[in-house]
C-alpha cells in the first residue's frame, strides 16, 4: 500500500487492524503514528477529512495527553491525488472503555473512584467537541479507550458530525443501542445531531460505567407474552428504573438506583425519563461534569 502524506510518499507494510471502513497501518517513519486507509467503497465525503485536519479541537487540561486520534494529515493516492485516508496518533497501553465497566471483565484493583474519574474524563472529551461544534454521534463501547490513570481517549474521530458552510457532514454509522429514541424512529430521515442527542448516548456510557455494566434499557421483563427487544424498550422509554412500568424490573446484579448519589440519579432520570420524548429537557454535558466533580468529593468509595 502506497500513500502520500504532506508530499511524502510512504510505503505501508505493517497492517495492524481493519474495520468496517478500511485498514489501519503503522507509519513506516514514526511508530507513534498510524495511517487509516479507507476501502474503495467507504471513502469519506469530499472535504470531510480536509476540514477535520484544518480545524482540530483544542483540548482543555492534560496537555501531555492526547484526547483523540484526530486526523493530523490527509493521506492521498499518489497517482490520482484523491483522499484515501489520514494520519493519526497511535494509542498504546490502553483498553476499550467497554472492557472496564463489566465487573467480570475488569481487574479487581479498579475501584469506584477510578470509574468516576474515567466517567469524568469521557465527559470532558465530549464537552470539548461540542465547544468546537462537533458532535460525536457514534458514542459506544468501542470508540473510546482508557489508560491506567482513568484518562479516556477517542478513536474513529473522522465520524464526527459537523457543518462546514452549507454542508452537513453526518455521522455515517452508529450502534443503535446507544442512540436516542428520536434517531431510532427516524433512521431513514435522521435528525441533525445536537448536544441533546449526544448527551443521551453519553448518559448510557456513564450508566454502564457506574452501575456494573448495565445498559439503562436492559431491564428484565416479568410481564406476559413476548419480551420486547432492547431497541423497542428505548423507543418506548422503558428504562430499568422507571417506576411507571410494572412489567419490568432492574437486573439482579445492578447497583440499586437509590445507592447512586442523588444528583447523579436525577441526571439519569432527566435523560431517560423526562428527556425521552423531549430532548431539550435533557441535562447538558457540563451538568454531568459538574455532578461528577462533586461525586468525586462526596461518594463513598467502598
């Protein structure tokens, strides 16, 4: 594989991964960098990668830590000059965030305090993106990695949703179980993403981090007939702690809702219950950050 980056032709020989959009290669000149090369049928819209390269978000704090694998330079086909990928930072000694929220998957040394710090770090990344008018869109268990210091960094940042002039660059693919109901209901004619859609997905990640890996719409059905699917539960607003749904109960191993700090449980209620059909009443990412700041000071660490 041959690409040109900043007029420097590179022969890519060490492929380290592949996914739904393309392949990931080591930069032959710098092992701290990677090159993503899109499959021919998954090329990004014209102008997307160029905009991301020229308009990177500026991190807040932790200046020595990379918040994202943000596109650093455009990679082009040296024969045609067409964009085929991009250069990005490589993350090492980190694990997917989804690996640490399930108690059966994580090491015993990970404490509640560590999980709260990871939740706070994750929120900060989303907050900074919003500050720069980017929306994460594809928030899920696999697109963020965490290190031993509970610092979270994002990958697949080329999928963010944003506007450039009159052009809307949408998030191309998502995990539906992390999407808000208004996007599930309108998948053929999707809403433009906003802070309100992102905060729904963010709240699901926080819920899973802080409540033993349980999805907020993964309740146990105790009613009659066939149990609805998880996506049906999201569409209908049947979250595991909604007292109005008597045909569902919370999973046995989930942390009890009344064990959560009151301010945190209130934010979850505003997101999944009051905010189910009214996205504008959902809390902001900043409210979650402020709440987690307080939780770090006051919550029991047992």
